[in-house]
């Protein structure tokens, strides 16, 4: 049964969010989950790291978007400052009893130009974080991408609307496998690609804020809501496939998955939620979502 239970640890948060709107949290216990299920918490780089302009990190599309005022004003310049406070954060995770911590790597911190040279300070930070987690018995679960590619790639060829992202993503992933793969055995390529396509290229509410009337939830200046979400998802699927192929061939020591957001868990039917939790399987989630 060494299947992909670990994928669903993250989903527990969604289940609990459902509980929040109708069902009591105490209707669930660890016993409802399969043996070996990993309980943890997750973040994304831009939401927690801060240090946006420090130690060689270049702007990502999220910096541009937030500083353009499109996220309501706040930015991730400082955030919760995990870049400087990772030791305290890991200590808190250990005290909470987390089995795992899922975080994302900031592409623009590790490879500021999008391709080419690795930023030694970025490398050092993720090495420190990974080592700190492991020394506290917490499994590092790494997302390669959480909506935040380097702005330089957006400027050069339009980011995900271009097929060129496939090659650059794969090269970035390969760096991560090489430098962290001795300690990281659980990887996700792209976080919530369906949400990315919808929010960023249909609704225009996340970077790069593309949409076209009548679909956008923002003022639409750039984009085409009829075509770009599909184009972008197609390129993301190609990047995922290319990276999986690379991982399997040269680097595989653990798991690599895709992470579509599981709307099925938003069911308000208790029996259905339990069924989903107990039959947790990556393929199931993918079929439901992609
Ligand atoms: C979006 O692209 C389609 C296909 O090329 C085209 O028919 C449509 O007019 C475009 N919409 C906008 C808003 O540019």
C-alpha cells in the first residue's frame, strides 16, 4: 500500500475547510485515514519567504503583480519572513507534531535569470531549510512551482503561454533534483495547474492577470479567456510530462506528482468526503480534476 497517500495529507486542510462551513471537525479522526497517511502543512514561497529583494533573488511574476497593486495592496516583500525565521518555523512545526512540511521553491531565488546560473544564496537557503526539517524528523515535500516563475521569462516570451516554458521548466527542475534530490523524495511539479489557468488566464485575478471580456473578474487589458487557459494548461502538462520523464530516467528515488486542486473534496456530503479520504489516490484526484 505504498501508494500515494502522502498526496492527500495536504487535502486534509480542504476537508477541514469544508467542516468549517457545515460539519464538525470532530467527525474526523486519524482513524478515518489509511495507515501511513502523512499529516502536514503546506505553504508557497511567495506567501511565506519574504526577503524578496535579498541575496540575489530576482522578481517573479507575483512580485510584479503585487507591486502593481493587483492583489489589493499587500505584497510578499516580507511576508512571514520564513527566509530568516525558518529555524523558528521548523521548531513550531515540530511542536505541532507535523509529519511533513510542503513548501515550494522560488524559481527566481534559485535561478534568478530563469535559466543558467544557480544563485548560491538561494541554494544555501533551501539546503538549510531541508536539513532543518530532516533534523526535526519532518519530511520535506517540495513543490517546484507555485505560480511564481521569474518575471524575466514572462518578459522574454510570455511565460506559460509559450511552449518555451517546457524546456526552461525542465532545466530548472533538473537543478532541483540534482541539488536537493539526495534528501527530498517527494516532489510536486506544478501546484494546482487548473487554478492557475483559471485565475491567471481566464479571470485575470492572479499573475500575469490575463483575461478578456466577458469572462474576467478584473479589468481585462491583456489576454484571451477563450484560448489562453487551454494553451497554458497544455504547456504545463507538457512541462510536467517532460519533467517526469527526466526524473524517472535519471533521478528517481521517490515520488513525483502533479497536483490538481481536488474540487471533489468540496462536496458537503459527509459520506462522500469519507469515501474520498479513504480511497485517496493520485489518479483519482487527477481524473476528477484535470
Ligand atoms: C481569442 O482567440 C480566438 C481564436 O483565435 C479569437 O476568435 C477571439 O476573437 C479572441 N478573443 C479575443 C478577446 O481576442
